[in-house]
C-alpha cells in the first residue's frame, strides 16, 4: 500500500441506511493495518464487515473492517456488544456480559432439551483450579485458573477449544485466603481494546495483551492500595470504562480505585470505610446527570462519582454477614441487592438528589453466589431453601418458586427468553422458560464429564455463559462447550 492516508483509499459515502449506529459518535485515532498510517475520525456505525467513519471534513467513509488494526477491530466489536450498536452484539467481553445484565445477546436458543441434552462440541481439560467464568470476544475465549500453584490467564479458540496461549501472572499457593472449598481464581477476565484485565484471589491485578498474553502492567490490591480482601480472597471481575479500569480493594484507604487502563497509574481513590472488599463486582449507572459506579460491600451498597470516586450515596445492609457475593442490578434509578446467610434482598430508590430510600426489604430471595437476572419486571435466581425463584421487581413478592433435587441451588444466566440453571450439587443443567406466569421446565441434562480435581467441599460454582449458539460450562479444570443453537 502506498503512503496515502487510509481515508484516501476509502469509498466516501453518505451515512448508510441499515447500519448499526453508535451514539454518541466515538472519536478515536484509527490505524491502517498494512501501512500503520493513522487518522482521527468518529466511529459512526457497523454493517456486517463494513465500518463507517466520519472524517474531519464531515464526510463519512465506509471500508472493510479488516483494513483497520486488530485493536481497532476489537474496539468496534466491543462497542457493538456493549449496547452501543442498535443491532446488538456477538461478544461477551466481561463478567455477566457487555452490560453486566447477565442476559446473552443471542435472541434465540434451543426451544427445549430432550434425551441427553444439547450436543457436546468440545471439552478443554487444562483450565486449572478455580471458578473463573469465560469472557468471549472475536471468537476467542479468556478465563483464569491455577495450575500447580501458578495463577494463569488462558486464551482458547471459542469454537474449537484449542488453547491459544496461557500466561503465568502470579502465584497461587492457596495461602492468605480461605481455600477450604477449593483454591484458584474466582473472578472473570475483562476484555477491552485488545487487552485483558484479570484479578487473582491474592490481589494480583494484571493487564495483558489479548493477542499473545504478554504482560503490560500489574498491581496488587493489598500491597499497592492497602486493600482488605474477604476471607475467601479477591473475587470481583475488573470493570473497564473509557480509559479507566475500576476495582474495589476494600478497606478505608482505597475502597474503590480507578486506574489508567493503559499504564495502571492511579487516577482516583474513593475515601470512605468500606470494610472488607467482599465478593461482588461493580456495575455502572447513568443517573442524575452523571455516571456512577455501584459497589456492594458487606454492610452497605454505595454509589460513587465515576469522575473522581466521591461517595454520592450509601444504603445500609446490616444483615450482611459471612459473605456478600451477588453483583447488584441497576435499572431506572433503582438498585437491587441480595445476599445469603439469612440476609434476603431489597430494592433501593435513588432520588434526583442522590438520596436513598428502600422500596421494599424482605427475605424472599436469599441468593448465595449464583447471581440473579432481571427480565422485564421480574428477577430470577436461586434462593436458599426455596430453589429457583421468580420475584416481582417492584414489590419483592414471590411470583413462583420451584425446588427439586435438580433445582436446589446454583448459578443462572438468560438467553433467548429462557434461563439456563446450573444445579451446583450434582451438575444438572435445566432449561426454564423465563416467564412470570408459571415455572416451566424445557428439559435438563447432567454435566459430564465432571472434574476429579474439585475439592470435596467444592461445588460447580462457575457461572454459565451463552453466546453465538453455544453454552459454556466450567467445572474446575474442565471447560465444556455445548451446541444450543435453535
């Protein structure tokens, strides 16, 4: 290719109809994959493999996605999957998906399961110990595990299960945190613009190149920020937002911190006493004219200003004890939290002045660590002692609950109007209609093979993921992929 800037080789067009548009326009320096030439332009939309960029002249240029650098391609795909695209996304770049809603972008999956369940496509057998779920971008799957006392970040081909690379990022000697139910990482890696961000149980926060797993920078939440982990170690999944990566070391010195995603340099620290970090992950919220980060600690849930970490509001959770694990749900000025050990759940309203009030507070939903998902005006998840539950978001009342040997307790995700429910005790996977009308099972199967390396006290605790017609399930060293296409 000649030295002309890439836009001179593009076919200039009017803004095309039928494209997936990004709003607001996203300015960026783009790089030509062949020549390395750079140009400033706004990302307008994506249609199939054609990307549209708005040039400084105001004209819109359309070109093949492959003409851009891999980092640019990944950025566009991540924006599509994060909801910036009206056409929906095909990636799962972080814990609970692009928007942390735990709802797959797949619009349709299997209508029901019969016989032995969906077809098993492959099993990867070297994921190591741990409960890290997968993140998936551009046909590549990223997860974490501990192999022979070494903390690893692992990349696979999401279609075949072939290992692409595995990087040692620290030690995991199972000391300094309670590994009595099994050691290994608990959090899920986050993909963003060609890099992977991952957090280990002993506080190692690492940034790697997604292409080859080479380290870019690292920090330690305990050593660098005076953090205070929960008894079972650090378990959250890093949240990347714009130029920042946000994590919660806990404690009173730096309960929540924002770092440069490029260098790891500290951008801001919150100032309040959070107690121990516990095990939930951050969710973003755009409300009251600004952006906030919401984090659930043992005795409180808080909202901080995304620009500086200032505490904007907090709501007490005095029943929180032993372990507070599920990630909160934010929707339309309301925050839903739940935890187990007898605690329950509540819905909080955030006022226009960031004042807080409880809409309801009860013990109907007591979710341990399998997570909950909101679909419409209903929340679905496992409640200890009650099995799988549908709860009214507005009132907190139980709509229905179903408890059986195969639906006792575990993790869920949602896809195509259905729930995929993992029974943590025996590995039964049940497909359930996500409807408040009634509980309706659409079939089940038992996960096989199961890990022989799982601690006798441990269970199948990694959360399931559905993407591009595939169901990914992990049991320690074993990562399974099933065909759940319609």
